[in-house]
């Protein structure tokens, strides 16, 4: 939006909306907050996180936490932590974080010697392997629901970052609702040409599947 081409398209529209609609469009009538924590198992404590302490903060400050759990560790869930999730669905929710938690699990299907991610050379993750991971992850999450009674939302948060576009087609095929990642543009495709990309809650530019972007904060204080 800071390029002259896009800014000259966006700014007049936004100025017109601001002038014509005033506070009706310029301010939210509600404040929403959600914190997503990647990788934890539902056990107490997990690294520096106490779920009991976290719940007190959620209640005191009126926000919600989503735990993105790798399905591979579904068997580590402790009954007491599961009970907290069942009793407080307005404060605690669970989604799927890849499958095996083995680094960039849904990376490019093929790689060349020039391919790097954050300065690292990563192995290819073939399309068939990614579909197998999705199916295994779904099966593991189903077992987790049956064993613990903790409901999970069919949202995929990819480990490390988003997948190539055809993997989004798989998510749609297997009835996922959306994917949430640091990027809302899949690996390989270029930025969509539409001037309003990024102005909606979810991008539908790839595979007609909702891709939401999020802001990441890497340091977690103790709860």
C-alpha cells in the first residue's frame, strides 16, 4: 500500500469513506483479542506456561487463547488440563498445528540448490506426503477428542509458515475452515494484483480458501 501505484488507488477511497460515514466506519464497536500459542501439549506445565495461571490472566483481562497443538503429541494431554478446556471454551480453544512437528512440515514439493528459507536449506515435502500428514493429523485429533472430550476447531496453523497453494486445495477438500499463518500468500505464487489484498479478515485469492495472517511475537513471559 505504500507504493505510489497502490496508494493513489486506496487513499481516495478511504478518504471518501471517512468523510461520508464518519465514526460509523472508522471505529470498531467492539474490541477483540486472541493470542495463539504454537506447539504446546495440554499438560501442566508446558515449558513456562501454567494453564491455571494463563486462565486467570484470560479472565482478568478479557481475552482468548488458542493453542495450536501438533497432533503427534495428542497422547500427552493431562486430564486436569483437558478439564480446563472443557469448562472454559470462551477462554481456551484448540486447533491443529501441522502433524508431526518436524520443522517446516508443509514446505515446497520440490527444491533446487537455490531454495532457502530464512537462510536455511530445507528438504522437499512432496505433495503426497503433505496429504498423508493432513489425514494422519485429522485422525490423531479425532482420537484426542474421543479420549479427552476437548473439542478442536478445524483450523490449520502450519508449522513455520504457509504451504504451497495446492495444499490449500487439500484443506478445502478435507473440510477445514481456514488456515492462519504469518503469511497469507502461499509458497511460490506472486502477490495478487488486486489493490485491496490484505484489507479483509481473510484472503480468498488462492484456491478460494480462507487464509488469515497473524502477527507473531516470539518472546513469551511466564504465566
